[in-house]
């Protein structure tokens, strides 16, 4: 299905914007920690336009898209993953698919998300409530997909993902996810960070990196300013000699057709 055209866009502007959306893979401490940094405001903007989302819905699903793209940065070939939350709060949940090609798609279980009182912040804790986070990897050489899951503990996707990797896969991991809106409510920037310990990583290094990630400013702001990834990594991790290994495109992608969508809607009715 063709992507919805964004108001005020032309073909050249769209291509330039998509070119800037990328995932940068890097290492710290000589390979003791691997990481990925994402800049993807265009992906989130296209996601919003295609799903016709409000600001809250864009923030919730946009964080999920950033997280899915970061988690998929480690995949190779035709491998893909599915990240999903089922919860009892007003969000109800969402599902996101991401693959090794940088293609991301997904949807919210409830649109719009009901709001009883005006929001004073983007704290999503009351919107998630009790629930389960699951992650399934579909690997080319595996006979069956692998699924792990953990309970939602924080109401923060970044913190709950870090807990998932520690509890389900026993790998110390940190996430930082951020979306910035301008005064008109449009997506101005969208960025995220993923750090994961390798077996040789020392406990003191992991503790230091965890504290730094917690203190980092908004990556949505960084994305909106279009600052190069090298400057961000050097600014926060200079003593660990960050080294970018590769970078790849990332984009909103939907392989749906009108027939498949119609069949899906019918399945919900019957």
C-alpha cells in the first residue's frame, strides 16, 4: 500500500528526509559494549500520517518504532523481530515488527488512547498499567522463532526493555528513547540509543554507562538540531573511545495491500 503523502511535502524533500533517517552501529571500550544510535524523525512522521495519530498516540507508538529499529540493528540477512506489549491500561498495547533491512511497521491496539485529565507530562506509567512485554526473533537458520517475555514494571518502555534483556536474556542493556514535538505539535526530532554489554565488559564500566544514559539529555532535541552522531557519542562517551562501525537506513514500511487489510478487518468483525 502506498504511503500517505505528508502535507506540504514534495518528492525531493521526502527523499532527502528519508536519507537522513539512519541507525548508527558503534562500539565502546574497545568492543566491551556494543551500541546503536538512531535518528528517525521522518520515520515517525510517516508512521503518524499513515495511522492518523494524535500527539499521545504518536509518542507511544513512535517510541515503540525507535525501540524496534534499535533492537533489530543486531540482526543480519532476512532476520526480523516482533516486539509487543499487552497491558491493562488505556493504551491496551501495541505490536511492532522490524527487520535487518531497517524496515519498521506496527500499530496500536487502541486509537485514540482515552485521556481522563489533561496531560501534564509524557509520563506513560498510568497509560500502560500492568502488562507483559514480549520479544520474538525470527531467525533464518532457526527451526522455530524464539520468544521471551517479562512483566511491565516501570511504565517506561526504555526501562522495561532494559529489564527484559536482563531478566529474559541475562544481558545488561540500556535504552534511551525520545521524540520532540514543535509548538504546532509536529514531530521535530526522534532519536534513541541502545547499549549492550559484551561478555568481557567489567561491572564498573556498565555501572558508569548506565548512569550516563540516565543523565543524557533528550535525543529528540539532538535529532531536531541535526547534529552528527560522532559529536553526540564523543560528548558523552569520549573516555570509552566510541567507534562507529556502520550505518544503515531505517524507514516506516508497510507491506499491506487493500485485500489483506479488508480480510484483517473482517476477521475482527466475525
